[in-house]
């Protein structure tokens, strides 16, 4: 996806992460270019969060490397990665304690129906930044992403345009359960 002669903004090379005998990520290779809106999908336990944790520095890979702007940042701690421009957010759904269950559901539904956040993320994509989105709402991933990668059991099973990935039988079987 990177133009010939242009280095990617983020390069993941032969990245493997094991926890004891369990291989959470197995030889992941992907380049993400400047300005790219990149979707990361897969079933629960597929390795999505582990990959983002290896990129952000929350976890150190067992093997392989993470390069950002051409610099090997594999061994850098999270604070040094953030100073170089890597940031992440967390989706931690928590109810508002001062509100009733119905009021919390109304807020959640209002937020889910809103396109403002997605529009904001799309507008942030510029020449110098890339955004990786992990999302379970397929409509949001399809609208946001220029390219999507699907993980299953720590391996890449598909990478391409949203329509290519969603049309892939392996993705449908692993992610959508069909």
C-alpha cells in the first residue's frame, strides 16, 4: 500500500508474541502508510489487542520488530513511543453510576447512532498520521477503513480493501461465524 520508494509510517516485521506456550501473534507482517485509515478485525482472542499492545509498547514482542517512521522502536517503552507520535485510546464501556439502566442505554444508543465520532476520525486522517481502528461494528469499519486486516488465532487470514476482506470465505467463517 506504500508507494514505491516511500517508507511506510508503521512497519510490523515477523512479529510474534507468546505467553508461555500460547502463541497470541504468529509472524505478523504489515506496512501501514502515512495517512492510512486501517481497520483491524477478528473474533475475540484473535490477537487484535495484543498487536496494538505490541505497537504501543504495552507488551514487548517475543520475536520480530516494530518500526515507526523508519526507526526500530521495538524495545522502547510506551512513553518514548508516545513522544514519537504513537497514541492509543481504550474502549472501556462503563455505566454512568448516577444514571438509571434505561438512561445508560439511551446514552449508548445515542452514541451508537451518532456518526460524529466516525466523521472526526476520518477527518483526522492526513498525510502524516495513520489511524488503526479495532471495531466490532462492521458498518463503522467498512465506512472508516481504506484497508482492513483480519486476524484469527494470531495469524493474518486476510488483508485488503474492506469489500475484499469481508468477501473472503475465511473471514466470514472465522469472524462472522458463517
